[in-house]
């Protein structure tokens, strides 16, 4: 069994382990910046699991920003039948790719 943690980053939960690259919602920073996350909700080793209430104290996840980019476009189309009204729009979510350096 692998060593992993569940961490809360900008109101979303991610299951991560050391050396992993994760795509998350945009966080502030430039490429190469180091970031730290302290909201660790669960920690699991090969032999024991620790669950926070709500977070585990003195836990730290260090990561590095690899890339800031836009996700794929999500298109939407609104159509009203009898009035022939059409409206087209779309959205591209801002995302950040991070690499997990260490888990303490």
C-alpha cells in the first residue's frame, strides 16, 4: 500500500502522494514558485491511517507550480423555440499544474 494524503486546496479535496503532478483550480503564483498546503484531512502509510478532526495538526505538503494554463472550452447554447432566440457562449477554466515535492 502506498503512502498518500488527502489535502484540501481551494475548497476541493485531492488524493496526492510524493512526486505526483496534480491539476488543480488556479492558485496565485508563477511557474517555479514553491507553495505549501496545511489543510491535510487524512494521512495514510503502509501500516496506519490518521484522520484529522477536521485537519491534522503539524502536517505540511510542499509543492512547486509547474504550469498555469486554461482548460478545455465548455460551450453552451440557449435556444427558445417559438421566438427563434439563440444565444451561444462558452467558458475556459483557469487551472494550475503542481508537482508534490514532500509530505511531512
